[in-house]
């Protein structure tokens, strides 16, 4: 699948991987570091014989301390926006949404919703989604205590999910150091897929089960 660089959804989903507070902290560190440089006096400037170069560095740092934090603060704002969008979708479906509403979501809207539902249950969530990954890719990695789970959700609109997706997810577990996988879909799972999932320690999270989990918890404030 081609990368859509112009898509705001793709951009905010990518930036959401960085916590907004980390971006703000990085902006503060950049400002303070450049502020210190801008107030640094070169040692023994007369002996150096050329004060032009140090002066240019000081001037550049004085200007840069105001410019460098800007992109980091923009990243923080976009990260917070993406996370809040997932919380809003989570709460909307928790109140009155159904499978039709869930299937109508775009991938860029569905993944933050799913991530927020898992976060609300106490999992630490890492988004590993990228537009160009294969259908067998892992979209979320969950951690709780000493456990690690891999989540594959790209079949969220499929009316039926078969053994191929179960096998693909099982094959990805070792790559990410996980022992358990969760296959998410709003449709139904074939009988063969259910049997194989039980044998391979894969949890099947179907549409109705997903809705119940979303409705049972509320997004963090």
C-alpha cells in the first residue's frame, strides 16, 4: 500500500507514538541548552585571535532557542490531538455505537479506538502500524506485568476471518517476543480459525466482544 504523506490522519497517527509530554520535555531541554550557549562567554577571547566565530555561535543559539522548540511543540499538539480523538471515539461507541458504526470507521480512526480500549483496561500499548505493512502485520503490542501480547486488527471490516490470519499472527509472535496474540475483527471467525486459535494460544476478539469491552470501560481523562 502506498504511503500517503499528505494525509493528516497518517501524520497524527505516527506522531501519536511519541507521548505529548515527552515532546514538551524535549522542547524545554532544547530551549534551556541553547539558552545556556547563547549566554556563554568564550574563554580568553583575546588569545583566540578571532572573536567572530564564537560570536556567531552565540547569536545563532540566541535565535535557535526560540525556533528549535517549535516543531517539538507542534508534535506534542498533534500527539495530544490523536490521543484525544481515540478517547472521543471510544466514549461515543461506549454510549450508543454498534457494529455498523464500528465498521464505518476508517483504519486511521479504528486503530486509536482499539488502542484506547486496551489502555483503559490497564495495558501499556505500543502502536506499530504503518500504511505499507502487509496484511499479516502486527498493529499493536500490549504489555501488562511480565506478559506481552501482539494484536492484529487489519481484518476489522472482514465479514469472516479464516485460518490464514490466525497462522500469520502466530508466526509474528516470536518476532516481537510475545507468547499470546489477539486477532480483532467485527465479523465472524470460521470454525477452523477458532480451532486453530485455541491450539496456538490466540485470542479471537470479534465485533460483539469488542463492543462489550469498549462499553465496559471509559477512556482516561
